[in-house]
C-alpha cells in the first residue's frame, strides 16, 4: 500500500463509534498513520473519495490500543499489540 487518507476507528463508547481522519501509509512494511493535514479543497475531495471507497478502517482498533494523549495535546496515541 502507498499513501492515502483513511477514516480510522479509535473508540467505541456507549455504542457510538468515534473515528479520526488520518493519512495512512507504511513504515518498513508496517501500517502507520498520522493526523490528516488538509490544506486545500482538492485534498478534502481526495480524502472524501478515499474514505467513500474504503469505509471505516478498523485494523488499528482491532490490533492495538488507542488512548487520548491529554498532556501532549496531540490527540490519539496508539500502541500496537502485535502478536509474535
């Protein structure tokens, strides 16, 4: 996979799914993401197209743990619970 926008599931609370728009890519063959940086209407349209095509990405939610990083003021942090 190359680079694309994705809507990733980060939390389910009281039956409500919370998602975040991210930029999805690979680092050394492993999936990774960073907060999306939308700088133009064209990028927003591209993000909408990627999300419409792929739907909600649940891989990170199913393979790790999200935590809101209050102190760092960075948003969601994610720890991979990869099985050996």
